[in-house]
C-alpha cells in the first residue's frame, strides 16, 4: 500500500507558490505519504522538474498529470506527459486522455470550475470526492456521484501553497510504481483519506 496525494500544483501553475524542489523535499521528509500526482493547470512543465529532482530518491512515486481547463470546467488526466490544447470541449479532452490511456479524474465536480452535471455523462475513471477547498456539501455530492456511477472516489489536497500539502490523500493498494498505482485507481483499489481524520 502506498499513500498518494493525487492533486497538487507547483509554481508552473500561475496561482501556486510551491516550487518543485520544495515539493520533492516535503514528500521525501513525510513519514507516510510517498507519492504525488503533479497536476498543474494546462502545463506539464512543473511535473518534468519534479520528476527530475525526485530521481535522486528510490522511494518516491511521481505521477505525471495535468489539470485541463475545458469549456465546461476542469478535468484531471493522470499518466500523461503532454498537454492538450486548453479550453477544448470536455469530450475532446476525454478523447485526448483515452488515446493516451490516462486515468481520467473528475476534480471537485460541484465547486467553481468543476464540470457540474456534465460529470454524470463523461467517460471517467474516478471522481474526486475529497477536496479541502470544496464545501462538505460539495464533497458529499461528489461522493454520491461516484457511487451512482460506480466509480472509485479519490482525494487530493489541491495544494497551491506549502501549508496545504497532504491535507487529503489516498491509500492505494499498489506497488510503489506509477503504472501499478494508475491501474489500482482504475480498478478501485483506493481509499480517500482526510488528514483531519488520521
């Protein structure tokens, strides 16, 4: 089992102050969490830097990803190392992800910049049911959506500043390997955890 935060932004996102070095150092120093998905807004540049810095450590799992702004709201693609064109229709970004065998996650569906009711129809692999920036009601609606669609529920800190890191994460029943973690998410071997509850 590995603990992974599946939604973190570096300063490659214009609204984040977390440097790649700080992210890697914090992950290495954490006693329990050893994996992170770098999901910057419409860019994979921060993830490239994080992966380069993390290569010095054996026990860290860095999942490449991106949070894409679509015409209908945000969508996270995990396991991709390239970016689609921003502000495409939602379906086009889903197709982009499927062509690359990405894990498609619906982040904060009922918060501002979420995809809202479109989340009921798109071909996704998981729903973010725990986001510290969403209200309890919005997270509860996301959880209900995941259950109704028989999709795994995942968590992410959605951190944009250092003090927000690791406030929500996942226990994923997989080897400490990117491919195995992504496969485990798709097959539902994942449990969303709030740092407030441990």
